[in-house]
C-alpha cells in the first residue's frame, strides 16, 4: 500500500514500466488479454489495486493521486486498444491471405455461341440498306417459272436460262427452287400495286444445279435490291452501289461499272470492286485483272414492268412514268472476300472450328 | 471466244496497247478475260454475253473497236471472179419448213481439196479450231470472221443436186461428222435431198456427204435458221457446236450471201476453188427492215445524264444503226440485221450508254421518300437467334436437300426434286433435326468435339395443295456436358431438361410464355420416354426430346443427344405486347417449402396445379425445387420439395394467413394420397 503521494507516484512509474515491458511481449489478442488482466483486471489488476489503495491517503493527496491514476488508466487502455486494432487487422489480413486464389488458373466462361458467318454478313448488309431507307422483303424458296423467269423477261427457251441450271420439283414441272432472289422484284411489285415507290432488299437462299466445289454450291444466298419510282436513274444505281460497297469494304476501295447483259435489266451493268487482296496490281485472287466481280445490276427492263402490269390487270408500273434499278449480290461472295474463305463449302459443313472463328 | 489481234487489225486500226484495248472492250460490255502474247501477235479471250451473237466473230468485235476509238471499219474483201456453168444448173434449193428456215442460200464451187495454207491453219489453231482441209478450213475461217456458219457438201454426194430445209421424219437416222449415228425426230431440222437427210440443220454436217480429197465440186450452204428451232434440236440431241451456238442465239439473216462471197474470195485467193456464177437461194420473205423510235429525252431519264446529240448519233451510226434526222418526240432508228437483240427504245439507250461510257454518268443517291426498317418479325428473328447464341449455341446452315431414306424418318409425303444432283440430295428436307442437325453433330464429334450446341433457323418443305408449304423452324441439338469443362468441378451431362430450358428461354425472348409440355412418343426418332410435344393452348409448336438410342447409334452419337424443333413463323409474326410496368411490390413475399412423397408416375404439372387450387389467392408461385427417387423413398414413389411463395399487394402477410394456406395445400395433397414429410 502506498503510504504517501510520492510513494504512489513511484508505483505509477514502476507500473508504467512493467506495462510497457508486458506490451512489448504481447503479440496477439490472447496475450493482450493477459496484459489487460494483469494491469486492469477487476480482481488482480495492478492498477485496480492502486486505485483501491487511494482510500488510505489524505483527501488532497487522494485527489491528486486519483487524477494521476486515471490518466494512467486512460493511457493503458488506449495503448491496448491500438494494439488490439493492430492485431485484428493482421488477423483479417491473414484470413484474406488464406482465401487467395491463383488468378492465372483458367476462368469459368459461359458457353458462347456464334451466329453463322453468312447471317452476320446478311445482317451487316441489311443494316446498311435499312439505314438508306430500304425495307427487307422475303419470298418463297420454292417458286414457279413465272416469277423466276417469265416475268423477268426470260420466256421459255430463252438462252439466258442456260446461265442458271435449275432444280425442278418432281411431278410439278412448273415449280422450281428459285435460282435467284430476283423473284422478289416480281413478288413485291405484285403485292404492292399502289403508287410505285419501291425500295427493298430481298435476302434469301437460292439454288442452282452446280456440283459443289471450291467456288460452287447448289445452295447459296443472295441479296436482291429493287428501287422504283419517278426519276430513278442509272446515276442513282451507281451512287447507291458505291455507297454500300464503300460501307462494306471501306471508302478507299475503287468500284467500276461495266456494260453487261441480264434479261431483266437494260442497260445491264456488272460491278467490279478493286481487288482487296492485291489493291489492284493484279494477283491470283483477281486473276491478274486487279478487279473482282462483285455483283450484277441494271435498270429495270420495261418488259418486267409490263409483265407485272399484265398480271395486275392494269398499268401500275408505267415504264414511261417510273424507272428503277435492281442489283443482286451473293452473300457468300461478300463473306469470302471479307473473311478470306478459301472454300465455299465450309459455310455448310457446320464445323465449329470454322464457325467459331467468327465472333458475334 | 478467242480473237487474234492481227486478225482484228485487218478490219480496224487499233490505236492502243492490247491491255488498254482489253480494258476498254470490257467496260463497253465485251468482257476480256485474258490477254495472251502469241509471238508478235496477241490473243484476246472474250466472254461474250449470250445476247451479243453479233460479236461472236472478229468483224463484230472490230465494229465495237471502231466505235470505241472513232476509227473507220474496213469491210472484208468479198470480190471474186466466177467461172463455169451457172450454179443453178447443178443445184436447186428449197425451204419445206418455213418455221425452221426463212432463208437458204447456196453456192456451187469447183474445188481442189488439199491442205490449207499455213496462215489459215495458224489462225484457226490459235483460236482452237482444228485444221481439216483447205475447203473446210475456209468455211470455218469465215464463220469465225463474220459469224455466219456454213456447210460444204460434196456435190457428187448430194442426190439429184437438190438441197431442202425440212423437219426430220420420225424414225429417220443420220450419221453426223463426229461419227455418231443419231436417231432424229420431228423437232430436229435437217438439210435433205428428198428422203435422204444429209446434215443436221444449223448444228453439224453428215458423214455421207462429207468433203474429202476425192471431192471435185461442193454445194456450199449458208442459211439463216430460226434460233428456237436450233436450240430445241441441239438440246434434244444433247449437242452443242460452234454453229448451233451462233444460230440459237440469232444469227444475221442478211449474212448468208456475204459469207458465200467471202468464201469464194478466199478459196480463189488460196487457189483452192472457183465459184460457179450465181447464188442459189430460197427465201420465205424479203429482208425485214426493223426500226424503233427513240426519244432523245429518255437518255436523261434513264441515265440521269445528258449525252450530246452528236455523240449518240456517232455511236449509233458506228454500230450500224440508221438514224433519221428528227426532233425530240422520237427519232426513227433503223436496226442493223445483225442486231437481233435490239428491239425497243431501251435497247438503243443501252447501246448509247455503253459506248458513251458508264464512267461519264455522275453518281447520285435517290432521295428517300419512305422510311426503311426491319419488320417486327425480322427484328424478332434476330432477337431469337441472339438469345440462342447467348445460351451457348452456334448457328449452322444446311442444304435443303436430303436423301429419300433420311426424309423417311418423318412420316408422310414429301417434296422431291425432278433433277437432283444425286440420290443423296433428291428430297427437300422435312425436318431441321433429321438428318441436318444430327449430321452436323456427328461431324463435329468426329473432329474430336465433345460438347456441342447447335441451332438452325430455316425452312422445311411440307406437302401442300398446289405447292409445298415452306415452314420456318428453329431446330436445336445439344450433346455432351452443360457448361464448359473446368478444373473446379465435374460437369453435368446435358439432358432433356436442357433442351426444354433453352426452348423456354428462347421463346420467352419472343414473349411466348405458358408453354405446355405433353409427354409424347409419336416421333419414332425420339426416346419414347423422354420426348414432349410443345404446345401453347390448341397450338402445337413443335417437339423436344432425347434422340432414340437406335437413331443415336446410327448417327454415331455415342452419348446420345437432345433435340428440339419449333415452328416459329407464326410466333415471329406476333406483335410483341407493349410493356406496361407493374408497380413494384411494397410488401415482402413469404417463402415456404413443402416436402411430399408422391407417385413417381404423377406429373409435376399435376401436383403444381393442385397446389395452386388449394392455396388460394395469396400464392404467387409454386415450383418443384427438389426431387429425389431411391432409398429410403419406397419404389414407385418420389420425394418432391415444392417451393411456395405468398404475397399480398397491399399489406404484409401474417404468419397465420400463410400457415392457413400451407395447411390447405397439405390437406389437399394428403387427400390425394401424398405423404407430407417432416410432419
């Protein structure tokens, strides 16, 4: 028991030294609790004992000593609190450390599918034309001679029919698998016998009796476009085709128009794209010409309008009042050029090693 | 068609390099596929479009060159001195079939048959024609030069010195120059002497009257044959010759006498023969002068650019058109006899456009008058495909043709092709799954893939009244394990419920909900215990199921596969419901689980509907959340956990309310023979 204030102050100094020594040895929450019990414990704590011993001092000395001891208590508590926080922090850090993973292990990917490259190209083409104000129109794959040939200015025995060897349906000689999406021209105009403002594309499957090889397939995809209205010109044909080819292949790509022949257009125009493989200097892809045939086009032949009018029973598409242009291009052709596909058959063989090369 | 530059230069000056010539011809519509140096000469390979038979000869190309470069065209030399008795004394000709032959011209020549001179042989060989003899070579030479095919008969072998154009008679036969003995019929035209046919009209000569070294005189036939007649005959005989190629596309009806004169000139020039005086000719009608009226204003209307009058007059004149003086209403344009492809005003416009130059027409964009856009169904098709891609499936595209035996997996009649490429592709597909997607799966498994998910959106062809019905469908096939393989755990094999879930997921994207799944075993290629018809009310949408083990074996699918096929045409065309937002619930939902032991044969749908009936209006949802078969659950029974959710829009539910509802459910289930577990 301290007998005097001085005595007490000495004890406080000793206690502080003992405390600091004890704290120095505390390394975790457990040993910190032992320090707490030793100095601040209700029963055996060193500081608690000193506080109890104050009763033996005179009133003045007791007040002063009380202040001294309280200050000591606050200091010890705050030191222990800081230590406690330190130990907690390192405990949490160790716990988190135990939860660490090897971030270089393979991730868990959701299964990812792909749209078919031809669908991707088709959507790209559709989006370009929709942006230019076109509608997307669709017709049947099994069609008849009238829509596929006759109305397109190819009467029976027309030599141009040789250009498209046709699959016919058994027992129904009038029915065939469409050889081109130009059938959409006729079907759309017949289905829309009102003031002729036509601006459509018709994407779809086509069929020709070609043995499959690197560049041929008995089934393939085309996009046909038809624009009809007053004042539509060959200049419009050129501008439209240039715009869309530049959107597809880049604005630097040269485009050339040359006279050709299709029974349902007059004038008929074949469109060539500067070779994207060699840039026009001539290579294997363009057979040394510097140009790639990309699509057929032309001004709608008046005979086509006349055929539609005949079937409608009245003159809706008057060739003296309206003109139009049409063009058709192969979706495979575009996909082959855009993606450097060496064999057209890859599109139909469902090989995921091929399909998965096309993201999206 | 191959053209030697030196030959071309006989008729026109070519003021540019061959490469430039090729490029200019190509732009004007005569596509030059190749330019090959041939010693000091150059060979051009032209791809002449079917309408331009007038350019399937050297002189025709020369005419185009003369217009291209504004240089004069020099006509071929056709002068000759005839001698001997009149040709008509030795030969008479007749047209017995005007629908086959409107003009039959002929000449008679005294000849000395031998080899042709080198310059003729070289030219023929350069363009791919075999040299035979001086007489035959000259006829071929003139065909290549002027476009008029002719045929030389050994006059001594023409009975009675008579040639007539007529249709072949049924049962008639002819041995042609290629050695084939051919049966003819009424659709084949012949050149005959009385009952004896000597040549196939416009296609090929006959062996019996062939020119040989013993030939002393020839009858030279140069006719104009009707295109359709030659086309049908050649097709029915399965023949295609240089002559038929030209006649069936429409030769020049005025060319026969010119060709005979040119041949006379050349035979004389090479010392191979002399013409007897006079042309022997039959003709059903005179020369038909064709003309068309062209409104100069149409040039601007069609092309979008003006072409100066002097320019279009120069072009037409150079191409052989006769252009009258005329005003703006219309100019009479006479069409040259060799331009059978030109019939109307627009054809004349094209002639002007291609020689004026398409590159001179400025590019414009037509003003948009109507808004474009995808239709609802087109947007929904994209959305459907996107949801399948998101579910891990990749899209495939297959041919529409299958074999008869493959198509027979689906019962019922099917649409077949008249002229398939092979028996394997003889029938139009009636399913996307069989064989298409199963075959695609097999091919990927063969390549070493294990986990495969594929879909196709495409049409199948079902028999219809007048024509096959084209039905747009979605087909899917899944095989292997769910999810990608991962080091963290074992993967789960895919099963029926993956196909069902993907169908529900994809159709939900279209707003199609409330699907009914009815156990079904009608499709023989599906596992009878693991197949369902997918319906919405009365509407059957399609099916889903595991592939029948035997079918799986036939397709080498060792671990089987699950498939689904849904008709989507009508679903895509449904207008999507406008979204109207429900107020968010302000009061919490209460979840309760009920576990029961039930007959294994009873369906989840049945138990759920009983729960719904019994629970009352507070029940928001019920679903099977766990299912267990096996010990200690007795045989024939199944342990199910049902997750129930209760909620009220306007207040918080009390424990009593919920418990009462759950009690009603349990009572109902007990009354139906279920044992409630955990009681």
